[in-house]
C-alpha cells in the first residue's frame, strides 16, 4: 500500500514539477516575445504612449511552495541556451530588478541594439557589461527665438540695362548669329515704335512706364551694333538728365563706359587734356578691359579703325548728352592723336574743331584758346584765310573770356592785318573797338583813344552807323573819365548829329543827357538845362525816363 502511495506521489511530483518548469520557461520567454512584437512598432512610432512608459523594476523570482528552485550554474559555469532559444535575461551586477506582482520584467535590448525612446518616453534601457554606458547630459532649454532682422533693402535698385531675359522681338536661334538685313530692318522699325510709345507715355506723366519702354529699347539696340546703341543711350540719357533721374543717368553712363572700354584706339585708358595737363579717366567705373586686348595693341586694320572711330565719335556726343564733358574731351583728344599719327589732316581738323567747341560749351576758355591757336596755325600754313579768320576770332574771344586782354589784343591785331588784305574790310571797325576796350582794361587810355577814333573814322564813311555811334559813346566816356570835359563835350555833339542821321531817338536822348551832365560839371547851368530839356522832349516821345529829366531840371533851377 505504501509502495503504491509512494509511486503516485512521485508521479504527482513529476507532473507538478513539470508544470512548474513550464511556468518558469513561459515567464522567461514572455519578455522576448514582447520585444519581438514591440520593437517593429516602436521604430514605426505605433506603440501607444501608455505601453511605452517605463514599468517598475521586477522583483526577484521565487519558486512556489513545493516547487524546486530554478537551476543555478555552478561557480565558474555559464549556462548555454538550447539551439534556437534566446539566452535568459540577466540583471547587471548593480541591479536587482523586482517586478510587481503580475508584471513582466522590463525589456532589455538585444546584443548590438540601442533603441531610441519616442518623444516623452524613457525606455530605461541600461547598457550591458560589454557596452560603454552613454553619458547623458541634462536637457537644455532651446535658445529663445531671436527676432528675424528685416531684410535690408538694396542701396540702389537693379540696373535694368543688365537684364538678360529673352525678348520676343529678337529671333530665337540655337546658335548666336548676326541679324540678316531684313531682321535688322524689322527690329529697327520695332525699336523706333518703342521710342515713340515711351515719348507718348512720358508726356502723359508716367515716367516709370516710359523708361521701362526705353530700357527695353536700349537692351535690344545692342543687336544693331555699338554705334546705334550709343546714339540711343545718349538720347535717353539726355531725357533722364532733364527729368533729374540720377540713378538712370548713372546706369546709362555705366553702359557708355563699358562700350568705351571695348572700342579704344590704343591700350591706354587715360588721356591728357591739352594745356591743363589734367589726367582724365576714360573709364571712370573701371570697366574690365575687353578680351581682345591684343587687337588694340597691334596695328588696327582700316575697317576696324573706322568702326572704332565711329563708335568713339558717337560716345563723345553721348557723354555730352549726359553732361559729362571730361570723358568726351578725352575721347576727342584720343581721336586727334590717332589722326595725327596717321597724318589724316581732315580728320585732325574735324576732331580739333569739335574739341574746341566742347571747351567753349563747358566754359573751359584756356583749353579752348589752346585748341583754336592750333587750328589757326594749321589754317595759315595751308593758306586758308577764311578759316584762319574764324579761328582767330574765336581765339580772341576765348582770351577775353579767360580775362587775358593782352593776348586778345595780339590776336585781334593779327585779325586786322588779315582783314586789310581782304576786298571787303567791313569787320575792322568792330574789331578796333574791341582792341580799344582791351586797352582800357590794361589801363592804356592813350591806345584806347587811338583805336576808338580809328573805328569811328572807318565806320562813318561806310555807313556802319551803329559801330560809329558805339565808338563815339566810348570815346566820350573815356574823355570824361579822364576829366577832359571839353573834348568829351565835342564828342557828344558829334554823337547827336550821328544819331539824328540814323533816326535813333534813344541815342539822341542819351547824348543830350551826357551833354547836360558835362555842362553841369562845368557850372554852365543854363546850357545844362537846355540839354536836359532836349532830352525831356525825346523822353516824352519814347515815354521813357521822363521823371529823370524833370528831376534834373528842377535840381538845377533851385
């Protein structure tokens, strides 16, 4: 009986022990199953936040009552997992995880894995013994958002002449090529139409739209060549200057500088203005030199030189239109130098004439005098008396405006000698009056008197009554200024007769006024009143200065 009872007890213990062992295996494998299910969801961000929260540390596993304790390895022995079985999870030496009743132990990473927590989640995964624990720095607060600085606007608006957008008015070709004759004709007509539209738009008061049309025209003019583009730039630049559009003038000037840099007659980028020695930059904005600099340093062909000269001449005009005389002067100086080197007398004279006129226009009288001196010398050398007289006249005028009366007298005396050889010396009286005026500036009244008398004597017989009257008026004023009252009185008596001859009432009134003042200075009051009364009668006819003559008469009669 007892033997059977012992056998049933052994069977029961084996069964119960087998059941307890199965429970232990299930408890050990449950974390691995959870890892296999949770890791893919964890990486895909699909694990609910509640599941991803850390769980309390598991408690130490203890055998149930009547169960055998789990197998422990002997000292120095390492349990190996069965084939296909994951090794059991082992706590680290410093850890003693204690799960709560009914909870699974925390998930541990597999060898080589380092799972990252989701936002707001802490997996509480500890490194294994063979891994270097990661040093966790305390989270730092993100820097405070700095106010985004407002984007600084450009100091200057973009240059519309630098736009490279395609234009439907230009033929679109795969390979760049020159325009055909028909295409040039069609483009020229279209650009002239754009110019007319811009003029009409500006007349309506819309400057922005008008210049938008002009800038489109200027960009397209490049396809017609540098000469056409330069002429258009000067035309639009003149309008921009008159409209006080400083940025537009600057953009156009920059384009002119770029064209100039590509069409130099030599590699020099500086030129010296005559007489002053001032260095004038031909390229104020330092435009890079053209790629074909070897062509400028070598001898230019006749066709290439002619093309560059045409561009330079157009540039000279365009720079004047944007009110920049210095670059224009430098351009014409370059043209003169080149023409002299080639011994082209006609081109030299034309460039010198333009240069001299440019100096006069901008009131640069010293340089104008130098240029006209050279022109007169060249005309005299070839026996061209007509042009020589023209250049000498302008040379004398330049000296007068430059406050150089002595040099002006020398030139005017050369003119008198030249006019005396001509069959019609009608210009001599006026010229001698100018010489007398310059002698007065030099404080030479004796010479001035001589030339005034000579001018009257030449003008009166030839019925140049205006010059004769002017000579007598200035001669009488000269006598009176030098206290030669008797001589002055005689001159103004002649002047009254001369003005009567030409029916010049205003001249007669002025002459009687001078006679009355001279007689008053001589204490001849009766003669003075008579002269003023003659003047008053003429003033009443002219309805001019009546009060003046009446006051003079009343003052003497007091």
